[in-house]
C-alpha cells in the first residue's frame, strides 16, 4: 500500500462529508423558506407533524372518495375556463365544492369527528368555492379571467392548508 492511497481516501471522504453538509443545509434552507411569499416549492419534508384525525372506517372511505371528487372538480373547472364555458365552471364549483355541496358531502355527519380547526378550514373551502362560482360568472361578462383565477387559487389554497395540518386514520 502506497502512502498516497489513504490520503486520497481521506480527501474523498472529506469531499463527501462537505457535500452531505451542503445538501443538509440546502434542505434546511428550503424548509425554512417554504412559507415565504412568491413561488413556494414545497420541499418534501421527511418529518410529518400533521395531526391525526380518527374517522370511523366507512366515513373515512367516503371522505377520501369525496376528496378525489374535489380534485376532479378542480380539473373540470380549469378545463371549462380554458374553453370559455364560465357557466359550467361556476356550476361545478358551486355544486361540488361550494355551499351547495354541504348536503352532498354529508358535512353534518362528518363535522362531529373533526377538530374545530379542521371544521373551520372546511367551511372556508365551501365559502371560497361559492365566491369563485360568482367570480367566474363575472369573468364571463367582462372577459377578464384574472380575478376568477385568483379566486380559484383561494380555493386550492384551502385544500393545501387542510392537507398541511391534518391526516386521517
Ligand atoms: C378540511 C380539510 C380538507 C380540505 C378543505 C380538503 N381536504 Fe383533501 N384531504 C383531507 C385529509 C385529512 C385527507 C387525508 C390525508 C391523509 O390521511 O394523509 C385528504 C385527502 C385528499 C386526497 C387523497 C384521496 C385519497 O384517495 O387518498 C385528495 C385527492 C384530496 N384530499 C383533494 C382535495 C382537494 C382538491 C381539496 C380542495 C378543493 C381538498 N382535498 C380539500 C382534508 C381536506
């Protein structure tokens, strides 16, 4: 064994160490800046501190199916907006996400299993979706989609807020 080999190994492991420290630092940076303004890339954080909420099995299944329909509704809304079908976007938002969807979702039944904070976020989603349903009708009249897009982002931001705080079991 030449004296140079261990030295090279030391240099390599030092380089790896530095790389690991830098990677750790940039992850910490990304996590730290997650809540800043502008483009918020969500660093996939290994630590999951969402609150567990216990639902009866059948209700959990029902709720998750509902959630998948929420996502489908958003997709249908975006498609309708792109096609200039404001009335369709408005109807989907009001009936599937808005105040009119409360009966559909069995909101009354589900609410009693939710912590207050989760209930509040849920109510906010229905309110914001109903507001969007009006905003997109206005867009149909003015030809300006921007206010409706902003209003739609106020709907998805509520999805994001609840998902960041709670999970089911
Ligand atoms: C009041 C809270 C709340 C709101 C508002 C909310 N969700 Fe959820 N959603 C949850 C919870 C809790 C889960 C389960 C997450 C877990 O257990 O990891 C979930 C799961 C989901 C899932 C996964 C479904 C599956 O089959 O696993 C989708 C998709 C989803 N939500 C879409 C949406 C969309 C889109 C919106 C907004 C239009 C939305 N959700 C609004 C609480 C919420």
